[in-house]
């Protein structure tokens, strides 16, 4: 793997981390906690796909709150 490839991978990782952090911040603003929010380890291991943000698991009440916020925003 060349230096350019490593730089591209680093930039892709930083982008995914930034997206995760932005989402966590936005969810916090509406009092929603996704405790498993993170980066998908499988996508981090390969170079075929970009790193993915893993929304993870949450309590059913948090899922309902998220759905409520999304519905309000859609109208």
C-alpha cells in the first residue's frame, strides 16, 4: 500500500468519525441516546467500501423518540 493510499484511508476514516460525531451531537440536542453509535468495524477492516457509521442498538423508547423527531421534521 502506497503513501497516497494510506492518506486516502486516513481521510476517509476522519470523515466517518466526523459524521459520527455530528450525528451524536444532533441526537444529543433532541435528547436521544444511541449507546452503540460508532464506526462499523467490518468496513474499517477493508478498503473496498468507505468506513460506515454504525447506528447500533438502542432501547425501544429511544427508537420511538427518534421516530417522533423524524416525523416532526418531515412535516
